[in-house]
C-alpha cells in the first residue's frame, strides 16, 4: 500500500464515513472524549492517524485485553519485586505495601 504524507488533520475531507452505535454507548463515549476536549469525530480521527503512524492497530487487541494487561503488569511487578529482594537493604518498600498501593490482591 502506498504511504501518504497527508495527515488526518491537514488532508482535505472529501469522503464520508458512517457507522451505527447504540445511543447510550455513544453518549457515554462522547462524555469521556469531552473531558479531553475532543469530539467523537476528533477521537476517531486520532485513532485513524495513530493507526497510520504505527501501520496497524494503535493498541493491543486480545480476547480479554483488560485481564491480559493486568496479568502482564502483575508479572512485571513480581519480577521487579524479586530484583528488589536481591538488592542491598535500604529504605525500600515492602512487597505487601506495593501490592496494596496498586490495589492488587493475590
């Protein structure tokens, strides 16, 4: 596919895109984007531009993204905690305090 030097922000807007969405979901997401100073159209344009920038989905897509990200974070945290156990004693934070701070229950 031919790469373009145009950006979503500067390209002429001569094509339309329509989609169907549940009105309650639309209102919810519009509220979220409004808090960021964006419209739903702005957010979709940002998604499209970022997809172009990374030449793919601009985020990890899995069957259960939230759970997968949580498991990755816990795994990384446990690796860091293990490194800390092997480090010289100083003013470190206990494993229990770290888990509590991040709201992780094992």
